């Protein structure tokens, strides 16, 4: 089965009236939690722009508190699971500053909850990769915003 391109889909959507579009979006949100989450954040983004960031940080915080970090093996598996969840949540926002905040939050929590004390190479690489993603995103921001994030990054690097 060959799927249409995004341009073809946009063209077809432009022919639909408002009622049909609402029905289509409602049906689309029923297929997965990701679609529903994305739609929720997009609809509420204008009223509360920090909603996405607050909800993601709250969800990651609860997951970190429940994760087992007492042994190197369990810490590694828990960190990988949390990273997968974080990456899934990062796809819901296109705002670079929100993505940076989530990545830095993740790195801070890895340190805070003692995941890095095991000196496991997988955990160290995971931490460095997430920190690298944050630095790469920061480098694409305006100079004033870069300056704001540099101190947090320096703290995480040391």
C-alpha cells in the first residue's frame, strides 16, 4: 500500500468543510495517546504556554522517583526507559526552548537521583548524548538565550 505525501494530504484537507475536519481530527485523536497529547497541547498552548513544560517535567519527576537506581543494571535500564519516554514527549513540542528545558531537566535528574554514581559507560554515554543534544539546540538560539542556558550547561558538565 502506497501512502500519499504530506502535500497531497494538505490538498485533500483543504477541500473539507469545518465539520468534516473536526470529525477527522477527533477520529485521529482516538488512534493513539500521542495524537491526543499533541492535540491537547496545541489547543491549550495559547492560554498557557508553559503547560507542556510543566506537565512533562511533572511526569518525568514521578517516573524518576519510582525508578530503581540502587544497582548499576537497574539504573541503566530505568534511565533508558526514561529517555525513551522523554524523547516521545519531546516530539510533541516544536518550541526549541521547551525542548532544551526538558533535556536539561532530564540531565539534572539523572545526577540528582544518583544514576551517574555507578560509573556505568552506558549511563555516562546516555547522559553525554542528552547533554550534547541540549548544547546543539542552544547553539541555534539567539545569543541572549544562549547566555541564559550556559550556566546550567556548565554546571552539568562539571
